[in-house]
């Protein structure tokens, strides 16, 4: 059976003290209320991660939002996958549309980062998605396929099995617009089929594919009820402990 995951993406929000407070609330609520075996992850700004990993008490995992492709060296301002692993970070978001858009990250760079993460036993949460223009152009399935091929399919099968995929339509991120459950399911089924063609049906069936883009406690139950949606990558709604925990609980239904 494939793993179900709800991951929060705090982006560049919450100062250190506030972040620790929200995280502690999430830990306490999950301890009291969580049912089921779903994995919960909070992907926080770098400066929070060490403290959060210590507070996580095996109730949830901690992830970063980016890493560099190199192990070490003269890359002022950057953080390596090995450094993240050394503070008990378990996941790293790679290829988020904001990184692709604002930091010009290409599929090939994202592939190098994914390799680096896997080398240090970090699990990549690998994001793909189309803009509204691309969706309206009609051939966005080809674009999604290209993102998968160029960013991921260079991995061997054992590497690929460690990767979590997140489908995040760019037009739905932070906009309040959500893909309908049918639209999301259609793309998730396409992603799973594309994985099957590359790595075989069994690998595809066991791959975790998350939906992201204005997912909240209200729309999560219907999205998570779709057969190819295995959880969510949650931005805005992960900044409030109660909202986030309600989304986690929606995955158990
Ligand atoms: P959102 O962000 O939930 O605020 O739309 C999702 C994401 O970018 O991961």
C-alpha cells in the first residue's frame, strides 16, 4: 500500500519564535487527535529546522524547502543536502513552482538537486505543475510529462522509489482557486500512468502523489477521496495549527 502524506510548506513565513509555537501546537494536537498511519511533514525555513526536529517527538517529520546540488564548497548563502541530513531533516521540497519562477530553476538543475538529496537519504518532495496559460493551451499534459522526464526519470528505480511527487497547478497556488477533485484526479492518474510507462505498474501503484494548490480543511476531504490522490502539500493553511491538523485528519477518511 502506498504511503499517505500531508506536508506543510511554510514558505518564507513565521519568525523563529512563532514557528516553534505553531509547530508545538501541531505536535500536541496530532498526539491527541491523529488516527491512521498517514505521515505528517512540516517544511520550514532553514533556521527553524534544527529546533523543530528536536520538538517533533516522532509525531511528525521535518523537511526543508530547497537544497543545493553540491555537497559543499564556495556557494555563499546555500545549504547542502548533507547539512540538512545532519540535523535530522528527512524531506526536502524540490522544483516548487516558486523556485522555478523566481529563481530560474530548470528541470536539469532540479534533477541534480534530487540526486544530491537522495545521496544523503533525504526524501525529495518533487513538484510539477502547469500555469493557467499552459493549461488553456491544451497541451499541458505534455509539459507535465516533460517535467517528470527531465527532472526525475534519470533516476534508477530504487532512487525513484524514495521520491514523493506533488502536483501543484501553478494557477491554484495561493490564489484560493483549487483544481476540482475531477481535474486533480485526471492529472494524478496521468502522472501515475507516466510513471508506469517508465518504471512499471508496481512502482507506479506504490508512488505517493500529493495535490497542492489552495488545499484547505474544507476541500481536503473531497480531494483526498480521489483514488490517485495520496495526500496534500499545503501552503497557506499549514500556517495555522488547527487548519493544518484538520487537513491531516481529512486524509484518514
Ligand atoms: P497554497 O500553497 O496551499 O498556499 O496554495 C501550496 C504550495 O505552494 O505548496
